[in-house]
C-alpha cells in the first residue's frame, strides 16, 4: 500500500495569509485565497467527473474539502502524478478564469488518454 497524503486541500488554501504591498501599505490579498480554493474545487470536480475517485467519494464546494491520495483510484493516481503539478503551474497567474482552468485540465486529460 502506498503512503496517504492530501492532494486537494481547500482548508490550506483558505488559511494562507497572503498580502499585497504597494504605495498604500500592506493588506490581505483575499483574491489569492478565492482563486486558489477555486483551483482546488475545479480539480476535485474534474476527478469526480472523470471517474478518478474511489467509489463513495462525493465532491461539494465546501471550505473543508480535502481529497487524500488513497481516495483516488489507480487511474486517478496515475493522472494526478503526471498532470496535477503541471496543470497548477499552467494556471498560476492571477485572473485565470474557472473556464480556462477547466479547459487546461481537459487538454491534459486528452494528452493523458492519448498515451
């Protein structure tokens, strides 16, 4: 059995303290938390939609959503190992829309299925 760890971690994204520094001083960057959580939700919903989770796992957009490695089925683990980090890097800029995040995941899914 492989080690278990958290793959999707909305609580962590929401609890990060991120600040903006400019001529007005420092202030919280709440957009970062919202966008980071949104990315986690998008990935979780994608895993569910593609049947990459073990049976019995349901996904809802809640602030306590987590998905552990062992909650991914074998195909889900293979996909996540190959594409999750690359996808995160590809969307790591402020203002990436949810639709763009989904589209980039679909491109990775197509590439995964072509292998």
